[in-house]
C-alpha cells in the first residue's frame, strides 16, 4: 500500500505542471465576474494565466475566511485545476456556455452564472 501512496503523492505533485505546459487557446474569453447567492468568483488574467479570486457572500459570509487567490492550471480548453492553501488536494473548475449564450463556471457541484465581463 505504501507504493500506491508514493505514486499518488507523485501524481499530485507533478501532474498539474505537465498539463499546464500546453496553455489554453481561447482562455481570454473566461475572465469575468460569476455570482451565486453564497459566493462571487472573479476570474482574472494573471501574469502566468488565469487566477480565481473567490469571495464568500450572503448571510454566512462572516463565518468563513476569504480563500486566497489561486492560479487556475489548465487541463484542456475549458477545464482547470486549482488548489487552495498549498494543500495537496486539487479541485476542478470548468467553464460552460449554454446554447443560448449564457456563460457559467462549474466548481464542485455548483454552476455559477457570469454576471459581467
């Protein structure tokens, strides 16, 4: 079992930089403000690619600390990985447009609509 743990640790530490080397064509369409009742997600163009700045909102906002700004590591042209607080657990974030043109970002099990660009 320890070999499996070693392999898992290696993948967690090394896989995202490998997929990030290729860049994302068309990623310039994703920066904007996405909002839902409990959070505002600002996707910004950073020095090395996209970054996520998430702000808790609503009646429970004061109960949780504001997460740090994090880099979005590209997996493909609409899917990114992120990790908060240098923890080894990666989360995914995906962008999606409805056939009618509305843009959404999906993080966890929540879809958050874009409210401004």
